[in-house]
C-alpha cells in the first residue's frame, strides 16, 4: 500500500489505471486506480510526454477523460492473402515433380492419365473447362475441336513432364499398365500425331500457343472495299452462273477457269457492264 502524494502521470492503461511518478521521492507506482485520485487540479494533473507514451493529452485525470487504447501498427495492416493453390492438372504436375522412383506409389501424373481412360473422350478438356464454345449455329454451346492457347500450353507442359519422367525408368520404358502418350491424346480428344504437332508448333513459336490469325480477319464485303473487289468479279459471276445453270453437276474450278478464258470480248464486255452489289453499296 502507498501513502500517496503529489505526482504526475507517466503512463495510462487501457483498463483506466495509471502509472504515477511521485514528485517527492521519484518513485513510480503502477496500475493506480483513478478512484484513489483526489485532486483534479489541471495544473497538477496535466499529462506529460514521457518515454513511456507517444501521446500527450491534457487533463488525463479529469472525470470526462476516457482512456483510449493505442493501436499497434501491426493491427492496422491486413494479413497477407495466401496464394491460391494450383488445382486440377497443375496440382497433379506439381505432385509429379515431387515424386521419386524410390517412392512406394506410382507417379501421380501417370495414374491420373491412366484413370481417365474410364471417362469420355476429351475428359481433361471438360474437367479443366478452358475450351472455347461455338457461339452460333447448330453446335451453339458445344466444345470446339481446336485447342485454344491455354489448352495448348497445358498440353505441352504435360508432354514435357512425361519426357522428364521417362528418364526415371530403366531403358526408357514405361511401367506395365501405363501408356501415357496415348492416354494424353485421349484426354484431349486428339491423336498422338496431333500432340506431337502441338509441341513442335509451340517450340517454333518460341513458347507461344497463339493460333495464326488471317490478315483479312473481320473484313467483310460490307466494311471492306478490298473484299468487295475480290468477291464481285466477272469470273466470280461466271462461276455462279454456270453452277446455277447446271444443278447437281460437279464442276471443278479449273474447268470453269478454262471456260472463262475462252469467252470472247463481247461476252466479257457484257458481263463487266452488269450492275454489281459493289455499286449498290455506294
């Protein structure tokens, strides 16, 4: 117990108590209840900035004062968001890279591809859900047969992992019951030759899976004069007329070209003077 005396606040606590330094002997009394404070003279009880606190507030001992809890800088910062763990085939590839030939279980990637044989063809494309869909026509909403860039990259990654795994086995032969190259082709619904073509194309494009884009992509006879010039020509009209006059007859383009070259000047002049949709569009 303390006899008390005059002093000043050295530190205030969140529970409303204070650490008091006495003026007479300099002793410090900790956790003093505010009920023990009898003098409310602001000149006596004015807070001082000390090493124990970084906030100086006047009249800490006044009845209207409510202690405030200081927030630590650590509590203001948001906890770091944990990285999203890979899922699907990417997770299987990571497990495969951690696998060793001395493990008691077979390689996870080989097992995953083998078990897919019990599923429908192109099951891996369906499970990953990265495929493109037809936007119109009878096949609207169905999966396109062509692999997009993301699917190509995943296929090549799986193929490279298989080439790495093969070196773990004696004489470069797969264990009995595993045919990973055929299983990979089945998983994507393509042939083994197509898988090799995807890998070779990926290497030729310096690791890119983007498909080649036509130079006239998006151009139509309505928005491109160049397309109208290519579409509406005398030779084009001649081909359409011959096929219209001979329904059900298979006529090759080279035959039509030879017949067009044999037309005389009168016939050609008549065809050139006919109105074309190009003039109608102007």
